[in-house]
C-alpha cells in the first residue's frame, strides 16, 4: 500500500475516513453517492491521492460537512512537501528586496 504523499494528505484522508465512519458508510457508498471512482476515493482516504477541488466539494456535500473543515490548518508549511512548497508573496517580496539591495551595493 503506498504511503501518504505528504502529511497534509494523510490528515485530509483521516478526516474523510472519520466522518465516513461517523455516518456508518462504506468507502463504496461514499464514492457512489459523491460520483467519485471508488479506487480514487480509497487513495484520497489513505493520503495517496490528489483530489481535485470538485472531488473535495462532492465529498464534503456527501459527508454533510463544510469543505473548510476538511482543509482547516493544512496549509502549514510543515505539512506540505518541501519540494513543492508554495512560494508566498512574503517570500517573493523578501527575495525581490534582497536582489535590489545586492544590485544597489554593486553600483
């Protein structure tokens, strides 16, 4: 069985699994009610899949939960894979200012 791609994916999958079990549903039932392929749903629950926004919305509606509740706190840098960590606007401004400072020092 593949391991989770990154910590945020594992947490999301755990939240989906917990809600599904609270409702007493099988993976097959959730997938069918959400119009999501059951194999793909299983991967998402295990943290090995990469769901689209539409898939997340469909799952949230089926599981009668807010999409935000599924995603809350997952943008923490420590939960994202290092190689694909988003470059924030603060990172951009900091790097841009450092470059401008270096260019000014060279003049």
